[in-house]
C-alpha cells in the first residue's frame, strides 16, 4: 500500500504504524493528521476513497473527507462550551430555562452540564425516529422533550449515542437562534480553518468517500479481541438500554445517502478530513498556523474535568466523561491522562492533549465493530506516544 503525505522528523513511527494498519488491520482507505503546538507534524493518507472501491481507480486524496460518526460529539460539545465562554450559557442552569418544553416528564431539574456529561437520563426514545424524522430538528427536539428519563437526571451516567443530537442541537438553537451546523461553520470551522461540516454542503459532496463495514482480518491474529460477555449480551438484547440507545433512529440511516449527509445530527453525522479534526482540536488548546485559538485555558480545564466515571449504563463498560468529551481510560485510551476528545464508533478518533501540545485526527472509510477503542486508531496513538518519548 502506497502511503502519501509527510511527517516531521521524529514522527516516522506514525508513518510506519499507518502503513501497518493497511497490511495488518484491514484498513481500506484512511488518513491521519497530528499537530504539535499548533504546527502540523503528520499528514498522511492512503488507500481507496470508497470502502468498496479500488485504490487504483478512485484513490484517497489529500482532502478526502468521511463521515466520522460520534467524533462529531466533540465538535458539538465545543459549541456549548464556547457559548458558556462568551457568557451566553450557564452550565449550572436547568436546560428548561432555555428550552421550556424540556421541563416535562421528570426532567425539570436537568442541568446543562448533566446533558453534556451523559447524565441527563434520556439515552433512549420510547418510539424510535425514522431517518427522515431524525433529520427534522423540530421532530427530534419534540421527541426528547417529551421523553421520560430512565434514571433520575444527574444521578448516573450512560452514553446518549443518538439523543445527544437533539439535546445539544436544540439547546444551541434556543440560545443562539441558529442551527448547530450553522454555528459550527461560522464560529468554529471558519475561524480555525478546519475542514469539517455538520450538514454537508452540496458543493462538498464529491470529496466524501463511501463508508461501510469491514471485518478484522484473519492476519490480525492476537490483535483480534473478544468483547466481555456482558457487553455482547447487551448488544444482543433488543430490550437493553444499549440496543435502545443506538436504535433511537430506526432503521439505521444510509450513511452514504447525500440527504443524510446534508442533515445536521451532532451525535453522529459530522463530515471531516483527518486534518480538519486534528486542526479543530489544536485550535481548542492553542494558536494554530493560519487559524485562531478557540478555547481559553479555563475552558480547556472545564472540558477535561471529570463529570462522569464508572460503569456506563449504556456502553456497559466503565467510561469517563468531561463536559462533552471522553477522557483517557480503559474504554477509550487516548494519549495520556491529560487528553480529551471523542471516538467515532467503528473507527474515527480525535483528541487534544494539552500537556504535550498534541492534537490528533484519524478518519477511515471502513467501520469495524469496535465502539470506543478501534485497533487502527490505537496503533497510531501508540506511535505518537513513541515519537514523543
């Protein structure tokens, strides 16, 4: 597999690991980017643009973008934290102060920070939305506003896999009068110079590859892992919180459909290049070449201050969350305990590590069954750690 792009001196282990992902771990097409102290030190891509394509026919190019699933959540969280930074949103206010319809069915005292930290108690919908309904922000907002929580808000945590879209999206719309996709374009992607979109414009559709499922190759040998029995059982049980949370949109959307890509679902359908994700996180923690810093040091500390930890009622394994960001831990290993970011189910990963000045972004067109710790992304994170040692 030909690997294209550049690495700065000392970061050669990342290139080796990236090449190895194709040979050992079954990557079809992917890209990785790393910034250090605001300067890009890794920019690599390779393979086919489409998961079901031929690299010789339609190769992955510099600037190829992909859907990044839940890695979108880290961008959505930044919107709410920036609104707090500007004095437009109080994290300790009830959500209902901004969104009166949300004060229903036992959710009157849910705080904004609980919503960000997956403590709101509404990871499921009693009636799942169709893909068309899910793309309608009014219908999605009405569904979560009417939903009764499955635990008392603030008393426990569980991953809001799909409902995070309407919880965050409607809160942004009530506070700003703009959709979350518009806000990201105007206040995050533009100022940071980052190639990422929530609600893909028609003019950008041609650069986005097709995504799909890929199996772990037999050659991975010992690198193949078996989930714990409790996790397997939770995903197999249609009545479990796990299945219901991931099934809040049913049937599952066609992620290659231009209509779905044009929708704005901040939990799941952001589109980005690897460089766009890495540059976004670099802009959260410092100045970036050609871009603007977004978070103050105080907001960085807010983002990575632990809000939730322990057994996750949806993911079953133990997870750690700050304000909208996954934190370093066994379920989602990042670069160090200082890191904060978000994976995308089955592949993508993006995060910042303020102590080392590293910002990282990886995107792929082949989604595996992993939820929070994809082996390909983890191989690259280990390589970055090696480069820094």
